[in-house]
C-alpha cells in the first residue's frame, strides 16, 4: 500500500519487450535502498523489483498492466514518479493508494499560474468516480479533486509538488495513470448492487 507521496523521480534507462509486456531498467536515488521482490510504485503502478544493479533497478510489466496503464508509451529518458510502500508504523501524508491503476485519463488543458498548476482530465466514466475535495491518484501522486464531472475532473497542484514530480511536464493530449479513491470504488459497487 502507498500514500501517493512521491519520494523521488527515476529515469528510464532501458525498455525491452518481454512477451506481451516489457522489462524496464530505472535509475534512481532509491535503488541502493531497494530489495528484490519489493513492491514499488512507478507513476502509480505497483511493480515488483526483480533486479538491482548499483543505482538501477529492473521491473517487469505484464499484459494486464500494459492494457490498463500508459506504460507502453514510456520511452528511454522519461522521468517516473517513485514511491516505496508505506511502512506499518508510517504516516498517511496522502491517501490510501493501492498501486492498482484503474485506467488512464487524458490531459485536456494545463494552466500554469506562477508555478501553481491547474490540470483538467477526461476519463472513461466506467473506470471510477470523483467528488469535489475527494482524493485521486494521478501518476502516483495523491491529489485533491477541484471540479468533478461524470467523465472529467480537475486538480490544483502547488509549486512544490509540480517541481518534484513529472506532473510539471504534462501537456494537452498526454495520458496519465489514474487510481480512483478506494472508498469511492467500494461505494459505487455497493450502490450498483
């Protein structure tokens, strides 16, 4: 389980096809602290560390992950938001994030006012629901929903978060990974009977 508080950004060093998925090698300041078989959030996607080599780690993405996320679009050099699982005695600084991406959302527009970003996204309404002032995880970042519609939502991002995540590089048409709030997902399922 994660909280959506990004620890650092990693850089994709290599991408190798592996059956219907890919092997990714990522360089980061976290690599020396990782362990084989550890879960690590990569832009909100929970992936297992399968190899560590100095300042790099390797993860694998299978067909299901490729189908539900934007991971197939990652190219060498891209920056990826990284977060380790929350320890049992840790603090919830964000919200409950499972690393189980519900789908992707498309950036409609980005407005930058003195470093504060306002970003609007559209998504498949079947994937989940948002509510104003509720939580949403975008590329592994815990954010608060500003405006909420059936197939769209917007977020406001403080300059610190923009500077320390890859959200600062988003532009219209980009796809991001989204994970809707777990409580909202269970309520939606319950109400649908």
